[in-house]
C-alpha cells in the first residue's frame, strides 16, 4: 500500500496524551500541531509533526493529501447509537408538537414498542439496506466508529436478526461498528404484565445465544421503573458479566432510580443519559472501578429533540474527575440525528462544556469507553488512520457554525471513504 502524507494541516488536532480517558483540565488539552502533517503507512499512523519537518523526510513514492490549511481531527467516535430499525416515528414527532409527551405516547403503545413492531416485520436484508443509508449519514458528519445497539426486536429471533445486521454492516462498509445487545430495552407487548418472565427470557435464552454466536461485545439495560427496575437490571447485567459481556447502562434518564449507583456497583463501562443524576450518583460513578470511574455518556440531542430543558450536569461530572463522553443517541424516537457536530454545539450552549472538552469527549474519551482507546480516538503513531479534514481553519468552528456539515474528507484505515466535493 502506497504511503499517504497528509500535509498543510492548519491545525492538526492530535489529542496525544495519557493512555486513558482524559479528566478535568486534561479535557482541554488537544495537543494541536499548528501547520502540521502526518505520514500514514498500511492504514496506520507512522509519524506526526510540523509540516516543514515531516515533508522534508517523505518517502519518494508517497501519495500526498493537501489539507488546504484546514483542521484535521481524529474521526468522531459515537459511543451510543441505535442505527438498525425499520420505519420512522414521524407521526409521534407531530404528536409531540401538539403537546403529547414521550411517556404518554409510549403508554398508548407508541414509542419503542412502535418501532419494535415495524422492525419485527422487516427482513434482515431490508434492515441492512436502510442501515447502510444511515451509515453514510454518520460518515458525512465525520464519524468513523459507532457503538450500535439492538433493542427493537425484543424476541430471541428478532434481536439476533438485528445483531446480524450490525455484523454485516461491519463487514460490508467502511464505518466501524461496536455491537451492543439491548434486549432489555422495553418489555414487549406480549409480555405486558409479565415483566419477570421477559427478564428470564433475556437471561436464560437471549444472552447465552448472543454470546454463543459472538454477536455482541456489550450488554445494555434501560434501567427505569417503567422499563427494568434496579432489581431486574442487576439480574440481567450480572448474568451478562458472568458470560463475559462488557456492561453499559441507560441510567437516570427519566427518573432518579438508583441506576447510577448500580452502574458503579457492577463496574459498568458506561452510564448513559444521566439527566436526573444527583451528587451521590456522580460520586458513586467517580469512585467505581477502583477509582477509575464509570464513564458517563451524555446525550444532549435526545433532551433537545424531546423538547426538554434539563440537560445532564456535565460540569459537576467534570469537576468530580469523570472521563466524560458525548454521543448522539441516534434513534427513531427521541434523537433522530447522526450529527456529532450538532452534539458539540449543544454541549457548549446547554451544558457549558468548552469546545475543547467536547472534542475530547467525542474522540479519545469515547474510544476508551468502547475499549478502543489504544487504537483510535487520537492521531498518534501506531494508531489506526481514522481522520477527518474539516472545512474550517479553527476546530472551534465545528460547534460554532450550527447545522453545517464541516467534514470535507473522511479517511478510515488510511483510505478515503467520503469526500464532500469531487475533484475535477
């Protein structure tokens, strides 16, 4: 494979630093090389440095990408998405504009259960085709890795169908997927009033089968009194841990239920949402995992899309020393957006995170939350060459200009997978 030199980078935002999630003041240290350059060989980063120094030592057969004095960043790592589903929920979107709440719609049979019915009716090939289209949306927004959850099947057959689609997506296209089993997303229609029996199904049949077929790396649970309470969530996650799954949790989104304390107790990799978390919950997350902490994955787009005003207390989490992560929560109901740049803007305007903190939370910290911090999330020698040339001259413009797709060129494994403007 011909070496690739990325030259004339106005800002080469490397995020070089400690080999772990970044905390407190580290979140603002992006290790920017002004007028930088990067050499890539065999899909991996070989060298980074000042343009003048690196370009004087390039191999003779090197292909050259001129960044045009633009910003070059690691590809965004979207650590919480639900990208495989059938249909939309535009009717519910319209109902919410007329005053219906998300909870009211769900209680009437809509919400997650509405998407479950549509997803069950779709074939694996149909789900794959619509998910491929969504993969292009992620790339256009500068995302190169996504965590992808199941959870719209809620039966053994349909959960496996979703996870097989994620595996196919990982093999077929350039976007990288990290698969999460979310069979405990909601109690399906046929188990209403028999939630404990559905919990048994998840534990006794779904988890062992998913593990046997190696279809998921993580197990997630929607821990809410209206879905799976703390006791049921504990049973499911303990069973998942015993089988070797990593643990993630939808925690303290709608109510303050004790989900954060459960995430801490079980040593979860992440606790996601956390709109309702309180000081004791934050303290428990920070003290978990031998002091390494459970990483919070904050999803401000879902707060915005539901028309709510209580955003997660990001500043308190940063002050507590948590390695904070931001993600889109891309899904058909509460957050139909694949745009990390939009999330960056919300993080700054609604949660008072600096642009630098938000960039760290969507790159290197997100990578560590998925167990991939040694391979992606920063532009350092030895890491995978997943990077994006953004059409701006200052990284802060990505969140400053709201609604603009700033990604000009996207590379994964050192190969161009998206270019906004065709040459010639």
